[in-house]
C-alpha cells in the first residue's frame, strides 16, 4: 500500500507562504470504459492551500504535484465522520434512557450535540491546517 496521496494541479494564487493549487478530484472509476454510462463517475475541482517556505519559487499557472500522507486521509475520516457518528449514537442512547423514550426530543437534542463539536473543529482550524498539511513539488 502506498503511504502517500499525490494529486497534480495548477497553481492558482500565491499569498505570502501560502500556495493555492487547483486540483481535479476524481472518483476511482474514471479509468473504467463504461464511465460514460455510469452515474457514479464524477469529478470536481478543489483548491488546496499548501503552506511552504519556497512559495516564491512558484507562479500562477505552474503545474505542480501536491503530496500528502495516507494517514491524513484516515485522520480526516475520523474527525469528520467517525467521531460525530459515535457522539450522535451515544448521546441518543443516553438521552433515550433519560427521557423515558421520548424519541423526538432525544433525537433533536443528540443532533444539537453536534453543534459544539463542529464549533470546536472550526475554532481549531489553524491547528487542523498544521495536522493536514501537504507538500508541493513542481512538475518538470
């Protein structure tokens, strides 16, 4: 298994030590010969912010490769899906037992518990940027 994630992209903008790279994110089935007939093959453009000390070496329009670790993807899934799901399920069961089975109230309140969680993530986005950081290399 490969320990890195690589995407080719084009430098869109440079601000200080931040390089903004536009990549095309595609599904795994883009190489399939039946992709024209299938609704699951899709692609979308994303702009990735890469902080690097060598930002002055790049200019808008340069073709680059951004590289990240596979463990970042697993960590992102944990923070974005696994932890909120567990928070939702655990709080739902606890609230169902406390409220004597009032499903509407319990489910509404357990959904409301996600608000502080996502607020916590938003307030710590600078720390998250350091955890989920990419490196950038020019394509020669």
